[in-house]
């Protein structure tokens, strides 16, 4: 279990760890934002904004 303070974020590749949402109490509220970045975009950024051919 990873605890994150209110307003905090955690970023991890979903393939690295098994993750799930655990139940909360009736009076509690949970919010989450999920994003996705394609592998090609990550390679482009890792190459300094150049395509693999230019790199």
C-alpha cells in the first residue's frame, strides 16, 4: 500500500506493479486521475524531441 498525502501524486508505469483500489468507509471520499502516454511518445521525449530516425 502506498499512502499519498492530499494533493500529492504518484507516477508509475502500470506494468511495473500490480495495483488496485481498496474499499473506503461510507463517509470517506476518494478521487483519482488516470493518464496514459503511448510508448512512442515516451521514446520521442527520451530522444530529446527527435524521432528515432533523427536520433
